[in-house]
C-alpha cells in the first residue's frame, strides 16, 4: 500500500478506528522498549544497584499512572449537590 492510499484510509477512518490503529501501534512500541529494558537485567553485561532499579521503575510507574489517569472518566465535583439532572 502506497503513501497516498494510506493517507486516504486515514482521512476516512473514524475516531474509534484511529484510536485502535494508533493504540495498537504505540502499545506494541512500548512492549518492544520494555523488552530492550529487560536486557539491562543481564548482570554479565551490566552492573547496577537496587536503588538504581527502584528509581528507574518508580519513574516509569509514576508516568504510567499519570497517563492512565487521563483515560479515567471525568468526575463531578464532590462538594456540589445535584438531583441527577443536567446543569442548565
């Protein structure tokens, strides 16, 4: 498939299809990167401390939680009262 055909498909795809297409591509890239990171665990080739490992995983876990939070449904303010009808 040529670049022009790919562009036409992308122009006509729904937002849901675009999410699936890009989501699959980007998640697979992350999985590949994690595999490369796993290679660093080989003590034959690398030397590291447990503190370094904890720092590395801590920042990744923090960032992953931040991104995951962006996908959470928006909450209504907890300090307001509503009978469940939409605001006017």
